[in-house]
């Protein structure tokens, strides 16, 4: 699911491989927590819902 443009851009901005893996792991955990199917849906969540 990391082929989404928003995730590719995010990961491309991170220089360290270790940091990139950790961020992706935590981003995936957050996506699961919010019950969203796509990473791009995270960008549409209203601030109050978070």
C-alpha cells in the first residue's frame, strides 16, 4: 500500500533507512487505529476526530 503518492513523497524526504522504517511502521499502526484503508485518507481526517 506504500505506492500511494503521499507516502512515496513522505518516505523520499527521510534520509535515514532506520528512521524511514520506524515512521512507516508507526504510520501503519496509526492507519490501523483510525480504521482507514488508505494512507491518503489520513489526510482527510478532521482535527477534532483525532
